[in-house]
C-alpha cells in the first residue's frame, strides 16, 4: 500500500514539473522570460531598503513569488505578487499557503493594470522596453515616498529619484524613491 502511495505521489510530482516546464516555454512567447532573482540578492536588497511591518510591498512579474514571500516572511509586510503566468500564480499561492504566510496575495494580471496608490515598495525585474511605461504609471499613481527597486536595469529618466545603486557584474540593483 505504501508503495502505491509513493508511486502516485511521484507521478503527481512529475506531472506538476512537466506542466511547470511547459508553462515556462509557452508563456515565454507571450511575455518576458522568467528570470528569478537570486536569493542572495533578494536578501541584500531587502536589507538595504528595510521594509517596515506596515508597508505594502508589490512585486511585478513575481514568478513563483520568491521575492514577495521572502519579504512577507522576514519583515511581516503585506505583500502582493503580480504575475501573468497562471501556473506560477498557482504555485506561488500553494507554497505561500503551505508556508503559513499571511498578508500575501498573488494576482494573475497584466502588471500595467496594477494599482500603485497604496504601494510603499515596488520591486520589479522587467526588461528595459517595459520600464519607461511602468515608471510613468508608478510616478502618476504612486504616493510620495514610494520606494521602487529595479533589478538589473536602470530606469531611464528617473535619475532624480535614484537613491542607491548596487553595482554587480551582471545583476545591478537600482533603488529609487518618488
């Protein structure tokens, strides 16, 4: 009996991994590629921006939710992950629930439809072709003092908001405050 349970569990796990891999391939045609931020960089960035317990943190293009889950778990903020890939959203919700995380939500939506009025911190790892449009939206909708972290790419025209730049060989981080 135990062997049968292990067999079905392994079969289910293989199915999930196949679907996950398939979604990465299919959705790479519909949007930017999924490129996870390394854990070491996540921790470094969060230490630098020092999120507070009452902050509202938005992660654009959240993928499987690694960044937003980390900030919710370690800093107790309210978090929102925004992702277009439905399997990533499903996985992020599942792992957040299994991890016992509260104050976290994952939405499947185009990040250009996200409301930034209540955001205290916005984290994004977006391609340059999306950054200018997103910067305009955040600047228009965001409140004064909102911290915007752009992973890997600087935001053209936001030099006046730049408060910190962490240079790395291939993965610099740019922190802005509007």
